[in-house]
């Protein structure tokens, strides 16, 4: 149960805790990648498992708008072709979180990108010990998945010894597209 207060989520450039949240920095090329910078993949990063798209992105991120040297300011999204996980460990990033504020973790996803086989499967977001799932089956256009915002979004509720933020795709068929992953403190405005 929450306080009943309502508002909208507002993010500001420079508030980013995650690194490479819109997948604009990678090794190799967009069609034959070798690395997804700052993300640990359970799959080998190659053209069988991933590709980077410029034709279907959610938005241009602040990092992309600043003309990232590796992309020249081109926005990218990530196409996932197989079951796997992408993880960022906050300890590795040198991030320390306040136990006295709630946090929000989410991403934009799409199952029906033009030119790709529509995805079917389950996308799970894990913020420490808290998870939220969505079954990709019939949705169209960009969707937003957010770890359920309740009392469990306070760090003292979801904290683990080695806090990780995880995107887990369990594929049945097709290719899922991800973009604009976000994680940060919720604040009143």
C-alpha cells in the first residue's frame, strides 16, 4: 500500500545511474556486435544473439544527443534474438544508494518492430530481490515495463548483497527490441 500521492515520473539529464542505458556504446558494428558496453550478457555478444537498430528507437537519449564518440549521436536500440539476460551490478559501477528513498527501474520494449519476426515470450525486470514480468504476445508499438512501484521499491526492501539490475528475456519466438532502460530515485517535484 502506498501513500495515495500521485504524480508523474520525471527524469533529468545527468540523473542517470545506469551506464549505456540506451545501448548506444558497443564493440564491433551494429550488425556484428562483439560487446555491449557496461552490460554483462549471459549470451555471447554476436550477430546471432544481438543486433543494434537505428531504424526503430524509442527516443534519443541525453548521451546520444551529446554525440557519443562511438556513435556520432546516432540513437540505437537493442534487438535480442535469443533467451538471455543483461545485467548491471551497481557495486561495479561504484554506485551507492540511499535507503531512505524509493527507486524506479524500467525499460521500453517492443515486440513488433518492422522487418523483424514479432516476439513472443516473457520479459522480466529484476531490481535486486524484486521482479516484474510481462508476457509479450499481442502488444503493438513501444511499451513500458516498470518494477511495480509500492513499498518494495525502497532500497531496504529490495537490497541484496550484490545489488544487480537485470533484464531477462525468455524467448518463445521472434526478436524483442529494448531501449531507454531507466533506474533512479523517485523524488517529489
